[in-house]
C-alpha cells in the first residue's frame, strides 16, 4: 500500500516551545502617579537581566510581572478613598507607563503580561479596576481583563460591582468576565489575579474559553507560607488549577514592598515562592526568594494540545457532566451592582458586606455556626479620624520626594 502524504502546510501552525519568565521585583509604594517611574526603572532593569540570562536557553516569548510591581499597595494599606486613588494614584491604558513597557516588548520581541490598577472611563468614570493586560511583541496592547474577586482589604471596582453596566458593554457570557487571548506563537493566554485564583471557577472559565497558559500574579502571607510545603496554599491552588484544567500556570509573586519613601526597610508581605506549573500539575520552576529575582520554564503548547486531544482519562474537562451543576449558582451570595450608583466604601464598611455574605450562607445551611460564637476579624484603622483626613496625613510621607 502506498504511503499517504500529509499536507503539512495546511491546518494550524505549530507553536514552537518557548521560555516563560515571571519577575519578582522590589516595589516602592506610590503617593502619586508620577512615583510609578521608580518602579518602572526596577522592572526595566529586571527585564534586561532576565532576557540576557534566561534567553540563552530558549527564546523568551512571555515575561510576566507581579501584581503591585508598578504601584505597590498604597490604596489598600492606607484605605485611600476610591475616587481619590482613581484620580491620583493609578494609570490609563494606554498611557505613558504602558508605552514604556511597550518599548521593551518591541525591543525583545516578547509578550508582556502586566497587572496595574487603572482607570477605565469607557466603562465607568471615577472608578479604578485591578486590570490585567497583554502587550504584544509589536508594542500593541492586545488584551485586557479586570480582576473579578477581591480580598477583603482591596477596594478596586470589579465587573460584578457594576454588573449591569458591564453586561451592557460586553455581554453576560463567561468570555465577558474571563476573556482569553488567542495567538499564533504563544498559545491561548488567560489572565486572573491573586484572589481570583482562590475560586476554582475562575480558571475553569478560562479553560472553557480555550486558555492554555494562565497568568496569575501574586499572593500574600499567610497563604504563601501555609503548611510544610514550599509555596503554601498558593502553590497548592495553582497546581490544582493546572491539573484539573490541563493548562500551564505562570505565577510571579511581588517582592518586598517599601510602604513609603520614609520606610527604612521593605516588608516582604508576599513571601516569595513564584512558580510555573505545567498541564499535569507538576512544578517546573520555583523560587523561594521574591527579591528582584526570576522564575523561568519552558512552555510546550504542542505537547499540551496533544495531551488534551489524545488522552481518554486525565484531561478532565472532556467528560464533565455540566447539567449536574447548573443549579448550584442560582442563588447569589455576594451582591451585584454595589458600586453602580455609589462610590466604593472603605475597609470597615466593606467588612459588613462580607459578614452579611456569611450570614446568608448560615441561613441557607451552607455554613453551620459554632456552638459558642466569638468576635470575628475586623478592620482597625492605623490612625483616628476619617479616611480622607487619614490619607491627607499619610500623603505627607511622600512630600520630600515630590
């Protein structure tokens, strides 16, 4: 029998293996947008170092920054009023900061995955979103998404907080909240941030939308230190995300943070433990240090694609019985549209929203309360006075650098 020749010029173009790099950089908390330049200097130096050292092994096609790498966490630490933080601390996309990063993407012909809190006036004025975006090798911003779940001390606006407006603009499908960037040379890239990854549904949504690589920057202590294994529950979660969804996880953690220019020493609030995990859930690379360092590993998209379509066992999504779970989310837990008509509130008031969520779960029988109730976690402000006065006083920490 004559051999059958296959036309190798037709069909999908193979994606060559490449090196993915996560950056962990020391951060200086910003008191205004102009302070971001100092952090950009550190990031730029880190990118130069990473490509020169790591690029001798394989081409570096993806460089991922940590959450907070550009701004730190001033708004969270000082409970800065939301609209003040939106106008004074954060960026526009595109803007001067993204253009500087775009120059680095063009220079090294690489994709940059970036997190920064940013205004999004086309969606809503006087709001900032914890935004994730991708800069392509040609310097263009080709993808943008917003963080959907927050930890209890973050006051970013989320799509769910203005749900009706978001749906009006982008629709109500999972692609509106968990979009995926499809490329010919990187594979399909999904973006989530920190607390988003505490929920299995987030990465599953990206996987359903075709994600092959997921960027999840940063996590804080105690999650990165919990238990006897390196990386704590953060690494545990990301290995599970990778294994259950057959995808890569690229997870750089933020370095030590100088709270203000007056800080003599930085605080390692994140605890290092950056890592990259493959589609089996195996750890390919791990770094205990978070102080101006890298984590790097080879990503093989073609191997992942073969695994997904040839396997009859451990590519779990293929036989998910979706009908069994349809009713699980019929009843809301966290209220939608909280900040559609009013400005986001501060930490103390937000605590009561979370307490109401817990009470709702108790009432439904999801949570069983303890026999002897005790006071729960609560926010204690670092100073007396209202939030505006407290931030005005704290803002003086930056005056010598203005």
